[in-house]
C-alpha cells in the first residue's frame, strides 16, 4: 500500500521543508508500513556508505597493457591482410588485360611482330632526321673561319676558368668562422 506523499518523501528527505519533515516524522510514528520502508532504506544507505571504494584488482594495469598490445597486433594483422587483399585484387584486375595482351601475341605473332617492326622503322626515321640535323649544324660550323674557332675556344676556356675559380672559392676558401672570403 502506498502513502503519498510520504513514501516519495522518504526517498528525498534532504530536500524536504521543515514542515514536511515534521509531517513525515508524525506519519512514520503512526504508520508501520512507511516506518518499515524507512528502515529498509536506511539500511541500504548505510551499507552503501560503509562499502569500501572499489580498488582496481591486482594486475589490472598489466592486463590493460596486454589488451592494448593485443589490439595493436590485431590492427597490424588487419592492415597486413588489407594490403595483401589490395595486391591480390589489383593482380586480379590486371590479369585479364595481361591475358588479353598475351593472347593477342600468341594468336597472331606475325602481326604483333610487324607492328613492332613498324615502330622500329618510325624510330629509325626519327634517328635519321636527327642525324640530318646534326650534319647541317656540323657543316655550318665547318664553314666558319678558323679564326672564329680559336676565338670561340678561348671564350669557352675563359668561361670555364671563371666557373672553376668560382666553384673552388665557394667550396674551399672558408675562413675559421665559416664565412666565405
Ligand atoms: Zn504510511
């Protein structure tokens, strides 16, 4: 049997006003049911207050570390499998194309060979064009006066010397405090 509002007041005695507290005390004096409820509640509260705070079990930290290490190992294994799966998947995707290429070579070797020959021919045409261009350049240079050759060689030597000196200075001529002279 419930006795509102007293039964609910029992659970929240701290927020009662002075009058409500007095009324509750009077009701508890008269009503055995609510008194029994109040006593049971008090017993539970007392046990909760008396209980020791729960300390971590011995070995908790090492178990936690073990679990962390296991989780890491699991993640690593999963990554390894992912990479493997991606590799195999890529190979499976590429396999038909490779097979098709191989099949075309095997089914019509002469055609493929002719195709490559054509490509080689095109390449040799390119090489011939390059050779022709170089021949023209060399001939033009041969037509230049010998004096110009000497002048150009001297110029090239001067520039080379300049560069060599500059590089030598940058590379080796450092004074103890590390600043270039
Ligand atoms: Zn009551």
